[in-house]
């Protein structure tokens, strides 16, 4: 089947954007790849991309970026579907949602909900409001902040940002893990110097395989129509990073918690709730919500839930039938490049043995980048990594 409505993919320099391009392109959807730079833009090398453009930077030239999106859409006979593949793109879309919905098909029609789900402060408040467990936090402006952290949260604990995308862009990591008062004060000082709003949070006990996800599509009627659950095994950076080895596994409790929550907050479109299971109590705690296509989209597609295509079909008025993968397939997502780095650190810190890692590699897998049906992005990524390696060698 071929379609006339185009899909505009924002963010082609990472495998999330590439997976969205392939997920739609394989069904004949015309793909427009947009990004702010040609550098490392390997996703745009996909055979499924029919048009590609360089647009102003989403943060440095925000108004010009929105103007470029509007200018493109005005020339189209059909409103394009807009799919952001990075949190920072979602933030800007939410800020200018009233303007963009005049020219693009976007699942979320209510301004502010994307931001509320991404912002750690407002998400914490929403979770409390709807009786979803979240890790205890202490805000920086609380009385006796340092004393309360030591007494109520204990060490180690986390220093996390309210605005994750900005924090990651600046520090190149998602949070600070602090083991004592000196480290806590240093993390707070660094955050203040960087003009980042942060808070302290208790660590829920449990290894990385206690991280789970509820991945769902909430339709325009505000109901979860497609969903499944997954269990993380390895992350990079280890313990508090992005998924590099995740397995689809049916955990019914996550649906019972996640589906009502997303429906009650008025969310629409794709969302992924990350949970951590307390190894002592067995309780699931909401950690964060990803409001854009997830890292392991290729695995979700492989088990039968093509979320970019589900989104596209509903927005053009031809929704797919509701579907749940409510059984365990054991299909794994594997980002080999970063998993190698993660394994090195897990073994070095004695959190995993090589034998424990080796046993996981025989599952049926969906890779992040390489595909024989669409090889050019893989070649481009490999060439890019080789150039980086050579630069490091010659710098020595």
C-alpha cells in the first residue's frame, strides 16, 4: 500500500529516528527526514527516505525552526504527520502546539500535556494525584534540605533534573549518583552553576533487570488501544542509562497501573512508562515517561506493535485494530555498540559475570541499526565510528 500523506521525522542522527523511518517506510509511507545538521545523520541514508532537509536548530533558532516546519507543510496537499524522535523536539512542539496543529497531524491536541509528562516535578505530582507509586523526593528549596536528604533518603541517592533534555545536553548524562554529603553538595553546586533545576530522589533497590516498561498507544478517544510490556536487562551508562538489551515480557501489573494513569492524565499518542520494581517489596515505582518513539522500537515492531505506523494510521483516519501483546515472546532489543561498553562496565564493577551476559545473547533479537533490507544507514554508522576511532588513535 502507498500513501499520499507524508510523515516528517525529526531527528535522524540516532537510531530512534532510523527505526521510525523504517517502521513507516516499509508500509509505503512517504518519509521526509528533517534535522539541524548533516553531521552523523545516518538515519537519513535509509532507502525509505524520499525527501530530506536541514532546518534551523530546535533550541538555538526556535522560531526559525517552527517557521521552517510551517513553510514546508503549507506546500503540501495533505497535512503531514509529525513524529519527533528526541525529547528536545517534543518540548518545542509542545510549546508551539497551537501553531503546529494547524499544519500537521499530531496525536496530542492539548498543549502542556507532553511537558507535564516529561517534567519530573509535574510528573511526580500527577503520580501522587492518581495513586501511582513514585520514589520519594526532596526539592532543593525545602527547609533543611541537606539534613533531610541524609535522614530521609540516605546515601547513595540521586540528584535528578526537572528538565531532563536540557540536563543531558549539558552534562551528557541523565543524573548524578551521590554517595555522601560532599558529593551531594558538589552535584548541587554544579547544577546551580549550569542553571539547572534539580531535586534529590531515593534509589529504589534492585539491579538493572528490575527496570520494566509499559509501552502503549492512547487513541484520540483517550483509551489505550495497543500495548505491551518489557523488562530491561542492561543499560548504558550502566544503572542509570538508556536501554541496550531489553526483552519483551508480559507483566500484567504494569498494564493495571499504566493504562489508567495515561488515560486519566489525558495523554494521547505513544508513551512509554518506565517502572522500577523494588527488590524488597515487589512494588512497582514510576520512574519516568518517554513521550516519543522509544529506544527499542525495533523490538516492539518485531513482536507486532509498529507504534509509528499505528500513530500514522490513526491520524490519517484509518486506524488499525486494537492489539495487545499480552504474552511473553522473549524477543530482545540489542544495541550492540553500546552494549559492549555496558558489558565492560558491568563486569568491571562485578555486577555481572561474562557467563551471565553470554547466556542472554541467544534470544531472538531485533537490532538497533543494521538491516540487510536497508543497509546504507548501517554502513554510514560503521564508517562514522571508524573515523572516531582513528581520530582517538592518532591523537595519542
